[in-house]
C-alpha cells in the first residue's frame, strides 16, 4: 500500500474561483496515507530581517463532494522555513464544507525566522 495519493491541480481554473475569476482547483482522487506529502507551495515570502512579523493568509475554499469515508474533510495550512530544513513555523487545520467559506490564517514569525 503506497502512501502517495493522487490529485489533479489546475491553476488558473474557473472551477476554483469564488466570485467569477480564476483560482486553484484541486481534485483529490486518492487520499494520501501521509497527509503532509500533499503540498501546494505558494511563492516564497521574505520579510524584513530582524523584525517579528505577522504573516496573514486569506483564502476561500470549499469541497465539491464529500465521501462517507471522510464526512468532515479538512486541509492543513502550514508555514515552513525553507532555510531551516522546512521547519514548521505554524499550522492551522481548516474545515471544508460544500459552501464557499473565507478562511484567515495568521502566523507570528519570530525574528530568528525572518530575513
């Protein structure tokens, strides 16, 4: 039994749009046995050196179909320090529903992770 899942990711895609534009569309066809192997990486962000910074991420999300095996799907939003061996700086589990919902995640970046 492989731990790798399968998915289709399309960017930009009208199916991933909240209000008529385009967004990220992600269709998971086989769940990952190790969830953190499934990652969508956003562009790198480098804040000012030596200053504590609040990193804000806002996004809309929904699930199209829910399966009996996972009636309450979630996605984990994690912030990683790429310069420190992908050390996790913070994470938040976000519940998904069939309706579009705005999610807002804030991570406090300490000075040792900035710059």
